[in-house]
C-alpha cells in the first residue's frame, strides 16, 4: 500500500488535513513532511492513525452532534455490489480497511436489507484495537445499529442474541407496534429516530449520541446511504474503487432522493494497493 494524496502530511494530518491546506504554489504547510509513497503493507496502527476520527474540538466538527462516516466499495463502472453482495468487489486491503474503520467506530449503522443480504453478524472485539478503544472511552467493539421501518428482522439470529455489545434497532415512532414489542421481548433495544413509519436520517446521529455513540460508521446499503446524503448529514465518505467491471443492474453506492444542488466534498486522502484506490472525502 502507498499513499498517493496528500503529497505532504503533518503530525495531525488525520484530523486537520482540510483546515491546514498547503499554499497555492504546492509547497507544504510548515512542519509537514513528504508522504510515505513506498509500496509496503501498512500496519493496523498506521491505518488507524490515517483514518482517525476528528477530535471533538476539531473545527470540522463545529455544529455536529457526532461524525457520520460511510464506507463503501464500488466497481469501475459504478456497481455497489455483484449479484447482491459486495464481497466480489473487495480485496484483502479493502477488508483490512473495513476492519480498521469498524475498530475505530462507536456504532456501525446499517440498513435492514443489507443485514439480510450480507448475513450480518455482531462486531467482534479485536486485540489490535483494545488499547486504542480503551483510551478513547469506547467499549470492546462497536454496536451494530440496524435501520428499519417494518422491523422485518429475525431476532433469533446471532446479531441480536450473541453480540458482545447489544445490537440496536432504529425505527420510527409509527413502526408496527407488534414488531416493536416482539423485538423488545427478545431483548433488543429499539430506538425511535423519526415520527413516521421509518427513520428520519437527520435524527440518527443525535439519537445515537444519547447512547454515547458519536463516532458513527455506516456501511449502507445504497438506499440508507442515499438518505443520509440527501439529508445533508453525511460527513465523510470512504470509497474503495475496485479495478473491476461488473456491468449488470446493480445500483450505485447511493440510491436516494435527488438533491436540489449537488453537494461538494473535499478530497482528504488517497491510498493505493494492487490497483485498488482507497479514497476519503469530507464535506466541504
């Protein structure tokens, strides 16, 4: 793996890359050093530093309840999956970054359909992140927060019965009462983040923050991610671009309501390995 961007890094590049922009002539900011462009395997600690969440007092967090980051993989032709699953588009490096992003998060927010298609299981504790999580006041593993309108989920699955950290269900106050009662009878904590049948994406961060979850990671699927983006609450996009062509009828990584004006994001970093590009964008 090698870093392609930014060409210069500072000791706090992971949290201030946008606010500490280089001069227009391309020279580095004071104290910056050339980026490591050698092609080698990065340690999990190095990846964790590169993908660290902005500190609570970082200017990019101003006015935000938490920080909502998305992680998705896409083929060269824009497919979000192949035959219903993202694994055929992934790689060993992509899965390392996937694990690191989970290792840094308080909660992983995911749509019910993705839970069903991808066979979601509870997040596991990893020794490699234990000290880092303890220092940040986090539990041993991130909570999985499933977004659903109808609660059409099997609450006997390990995701709900064998999780190290209790799995949460996010829905609207108008969700079917019998399904809500069934979930609670199974020991599942149901949180309301909307007044109607489903979740109001603009309320998710605040509801999870009440549970102490402010470092948020969403893994989609495309419909949920599209709702977050259309609501203007997506703070960061970690997009893995796979050097493959999938064709077919797979959706894009976001599938949601149109926005009046396309929202611009700023490139924060690009890593590369074996033709895969691991990009990170932040809302400008």
